[in-house]
């Protein structure tokens, strides 16, 4: 049997949030035909990721314990100032310095493929290359693009920091991307950007995807919903944009309407949404798809970001119509008016939401079209076919993928 090493800064399980879902999809693909060893990381307050890991999915797991970081504003400013001086980005810095542990864990092993999740851990390429001739970097986002776009939605010192980290990210991308055998991009849009940064790299599109699941029963409440990691910069700015510029017009027009905000790390937007009894900060939920199925409309008012938004896949899986900005829907083969509605300014976004609230038939039609696109292109089994290049040409694949 083949052997694989997976290094992931985010634990793939529980599958809460886009990063965990993407990492879990790669892990489950590898586990079909590989014996998998995994290195993952844990924040001080997080649960043990090995407890929820499905039995038999991996052979061995090493959990790197991250040190505690002070979270108050002055501590973050000081850390980021030091990072800029050292020409390193926040997340690359956060996950740095554990090469010795990884080397000890992999000593004496030889893997057919070594996969690193996220650019944050790209500097561990040397550890991966020491134990495998085939190294893969799975890029959930293009970090330099992410920082550049975040600089447009923030103000003051935050905008300046993102602009500085954009330049640092690009330098690091130019250094590390070319070292890997393959790069995985979430969309063709990201793939074109990566080829521009690293022309010699072999870039493959591996879309974000989710396990196939039955269409949940739709029991619509008078609710519109936003979902995502609520500490992630693009999601914070999206919630702020909707709260300040879109929600007031909808709140007045639809007196019974409730806006529900779903996702882990709710403290990231708590100050933005407090003070309004018709905004529900639901926080993390066990099943985001089932929770979204209770809403009339799923909201993606995203103004910054990279990759593709799993929140759209979750809404499509739930059969819920989506209203998104163009950046929010970037990378998806969807057309406005068919699988979703697109709107890029506050007035048109609010009008698009209102048009769906007023028309149950349109909600049903667009929700069904999104579900069909999800089933056709964005389930794990469909996405996994994009990874067959990892296998030698003379080797058969498992029965699970031959169709």
C-alpha cells in the first residue's frame, strides 16, 4: 500500500469551516489508497483533534502544541511589528519553529507523497522533501491576494499592515511555491494567479468540495443567514458591511425578518452585531447545512478574500438561494439569476435579498439550481478525480474512484 504524509495547521476534524473541510477532503482522498501519517497543530484552548478523528483514517498522528499568545490589542501590534521587521506574515510566523518535532515524527519513514495544507506551513517543505520525492502544497487561498484585498476593506493602521504583509507574502510565495512538485489551487482564477507568481510550477485546480449529503428538509423561518469563521478578516468585514449598509434597509422593509450569524469564533463580530434584538449571533453549530436550510436566503456580502467560499457550497447543499458579491462568488461556475444572485453595492444587494424574500418561487428555483450544481461538481467524489495525477500511470485506482 502507498504511504502519505499530511501536514495541516488546521485539524481536519471536526469539519467546521472551509479550511477544515478542504483539509478533510484531501485526507479522505489519500486514505483510500494510502497509509497516512498526519501532523496537525492545536491552539491552547482547542480540544484534542485526535478525539474526533474518524477511526482508521490515519495510522499515526502528531499534534504540535502551539504556545499561548496574548490577545489584547497592544500584544498583537507588537507581534505584527516584529513580524514585519523579520519579513514574515502572521500565520507563517505562528506555525513556524516546529521542524524538529516533524523531523522526529517522520524519521525513518519514506512516503510516496507528502501534502502540506495552507501556505502557512510551506516552510516545512524541507521536512516533506526529506521523506518524499513528491511534495504538494494545497493553497486554500493566495495569501498575497488576500492581504491586498483586505487592505481595501480596512482603514488606518490595519490597512497599512495588510499592504505591508501583501508585499511580504508575495516575496515568500516567490521563494516557496517553486520548490513543490505540485501546487493545488481552489479555482482556475487562483491557478492563473499562481502561475503568474511562479511560472515554473505545476499548478492543478482542486476545487473546494463537501461530502455528498441528502437535501435537508426545508423548513423556512423568516430568517436570512450568514455563515463562516467569524474571526476571519474577510468575514468580519462582510458582517460589518452588511450590518452598517444593508441590514438597515432590510430591517425597515421586512418587520419580522431576523438576521442569523452562524459560525465559530463569534467574539470576532460580537461588537458589530450587538444592540439589535433581530440579529441572532448563533455561533458555532454542529451542522451548518441543516442550519442554513432554515433560512430563506444565504448571504455572502464578502468584499475581500481569495480561494472559493465554502459558505456558498453549504448553502447550495442546503438548497438555499444565495445572494453574493462578485468577489464572494469568485471561482465558481455560477451565473447571476440562475444558481445565485450577484450584487456588489449595498442598495443592489438589499434589493436582491428583498426580491427573493418576496418570491417563494424564485427562492425554490435558484435554491434547486444551486443544489444541482453542488451535486454535479462540488462533492468529494467528483473533486477527487482532479487528484489522480498523484498516482503512477501504471497503477490502478480503487474501485471507489473508477466511475
